[in-house]
C-alpha cells in the first residue's frame, strides 16, 4: 500500500521539490497552500491550509483522512525567513515568524497525532534549518524559531514513542529557492547604528541564489521515510554548512563566535 504523505508549504521551493519527488516514487502526496487555486500545474494534490489558522489545519488534515483513510507521513515544511537587527525588527514580525515557523507546525502535529495514534504508526518530519543550530547575526529570529522546532522534536519523540509514531528533523542549509522573495527584511534605516546589516543581507541573498537544488532535501526525505528507525537529526547542505555544526560543539564558544564574525565580516 502506498504511503499517504502530507507536506505543508507544498506549492513552491523545498516543499514542491519534495512533493514532486515522492509522487514520482509512487507515494500518495498531498501538499498544502494558502491558495491552492493559484497552482493549477501541480503534479500532486494541493489542499488549502494556512499554518496560522487552526481551522484550516484541521480541515485539511480531515480532507486527507476522508479521502485516503489514513495518514502515514507529515512533512512540516511551511516556513518563512526573516532578517534584520533584532532591535529593529517590529514585534509583530517576530511574532509572525514564530507563529509560522514554530506554533504553526505544533498545531499541524496536534491535528495529525490522533489519526497516527489510531493507526499505531506514523512519521513526522520537521524541516528545520542548519541556521537553527547557531545564533546567526541579523538572522537571529529565524535561527531561534528553527532551533525551537529542533528541540521540540526531541520531546515529541519521547512522548509519542509508545504509539508507534516517529519524529525526526531534517535541517537544510542554503538551497536555490524563492525563500528570499517571501522573507521579511527589516528596513535598512538611514540613521541605523547597524551599518553592517546591508552587506550581510546582500551576502545572505547571494548564498541562497548560488546554492544547489532542493532535490537533495527531497531525496533525504525519501531516505528517512524508508528508514526503520530514523535518527533524531539530519542535515542536508554544503560540506562547510554541515561542518559548522560540528565546529559549534568542538570549539570554545568565543572561538566559534570569532569564526562567525569573520565569515560575516563583522
């Protein structure tokens, strides 16, 4: 029996790449979008879901269960980027980022758990970020929201292990997607004391646009789905991006901070 997969944020970027790849592999795939009618050329089913609206979350999950009778895998992929000096990011934008990147995934997980518990099986894959392993300058809010989701996964694994439900994280590095277009950028203020922010922002966008294809994340998702006992954490990205996490745990804090300062020319 083909597994039934639900992917949040499945209309573009990493989510669409995952959906297309899993569809080619013969899975029954449902992606989500706030406005699925805008994406008529999708290779898999798209259902309406806004991770900031619990009513749409519950309705989308029920739609999949009604249609297929089960739900085997949730890929929590929907998320938004945010950049800026923390002091200059409006409070409502910080709240919005955590609503989308952290509280939204929690609510989607809550919606699928009863069905997975009923089945005595299920897999939740949270798409986090390598940025979630470290506090990056001018990306601190994004790092914090993704880091929070990483830690949450560890707790969920232990709480749900008796129900046959498995949890794991996949942390991508930079990939060539349209995330920069949807990212909130704190405005560059003429009288801002954070004079280095514009150059860091330019480097961040260049890193994303010159990165590899998100198909690497899709292949990792497929590998994890077919792993009997998934690990807690997976990383996908360029060697130095993944190695930066190793260095974080090996080096003294201030030495690691110095490496980041040099990297961002701060």
